[in-house]
């Protein structure tokens, strides 16, 4: 096998299995190549990925040795993605009666989901998360994309307990928008032992739902590493959860008027270099204290 072909095979195996350990011994056997040569190949692949800002290849120590790919999104790709999302989200035609914003098309767009999944995963990939938790239904696609890049299971909190979920734990909570008592439950089988979770959702106003999920997870003795949401409203400024990060912040919504959409500048901090430090993302807003 030529080295160029080996590079292609290795790169595909890595990026197709984000956060999945790959044994150098197994790769050596499959490719009929010495582990020393594979280590050199991995070093070159890592160098290219890191130079492009598109993730990295992490070495795993142990008797067999191994590597895994951790996804990343380059600054240029983040800027282009956020500019496109600001343009699409600010369209006045998205405003629905009652001051709601239509986002279902975005939450069904595979390119949007893939990029958000990589962004959320890159924020939580090194803090020991072993489960992604979301509430049905609109946040499921975002959570599934995040779980894929973290390579951890997805647990879905249900509004109503279902017999197909088996034994479950449930709580009552007061919704932030409707100000009425609601219930949510989570299957006991959905949560791993010693769970450390990241909560993913599409939207946050006051944070009542995220807070309720935190309370529900406490019934499992689970630790919450943080909450990631696609959009959050600017008001109320003080949410019921403090440890959250939002890609986009929405200002006041008025029918017929463009929506004020801003980007959390914290998403541009990981690879800011001195030469580009003066470059600001579109409509930046500083919520880094929430991350």
C-alpha cells in the first residue's frame, strides 16, 4: 500500500470516528505497516489538522498505544458559520405570533447541526462528559450531533413518562414561559453510572427548563458539566442557571422588524492569535462569564 493511500485511510478512519480510541496495534495489522511508520503518519495528520484549526489527533498511552481524533472548527469556519446564522436568524419573516422565532429549518439542516455539534463537543470534550442530556423535542437534533462528536450516549428527558422507557424518575417544575406546573422524566436505563452530563437545548429564555433538568439529574446523583444552547434571549439577563453557554443571543423580537442577533465572542477565543486579536466576530456579545 502506498503511503498516500495510507494517509487517506487513516484520516478517514479518524474523522469518521470522533473521540473513538483507535489502537495502533490494530491499525498496524490492518494496514500491514509498522507502528513506527503509523506514528509518523499520525504526527503529520495531527500537524495538518492543527494548522487548519480543524481539531487534533490525541495520543493515548498504554500497552497497545492508540490515537483518537478530537473535532474542531477553525476560526475562519466559525466566522463564516456565525455570519450566516446571524443573517438567517435576523430575517423578520421568522417572527411568529406571540413573539416566537421560527428555527425548525435550521435545526433540521445537517450542515448547521454538524457544525454546532463540533462546536459544543470542542467546548466539553476534555471535562469528562459521559452523557449528553436534552429535553424533547426540538433540542434532540443538536444534542445528537454533540453526542456524536463526544462519542457518548444521548439521554432524552420526556415531558410525559412512557411505558417504553421502563422505570423512570420524574419531577414537577414551573415553566418559565407559561408559568404553570409541568412534569419531566428520564429513564433510569438512559443514564450511565457516575454520570457527568452536558445539557444541550435549542433555546433558553429564563433557564427554567435547564434548571429543572439539573434538578432531575441530581436525582441520579449525576454531575452537570454545563449547559449549551443554540440561542438564548438577552432578557432576562440573569438566568436560573449560571453555567451555560449560548452560540447566539436574541434581542427584543417585534413583528416586521429584523431580529437583533448577536454572537457570543467566547466562541472565538480558543485560537485568537496576536495577529488576529483585533478581528471581531459579527455582532459580538461578551457572555464569557457564563462559559
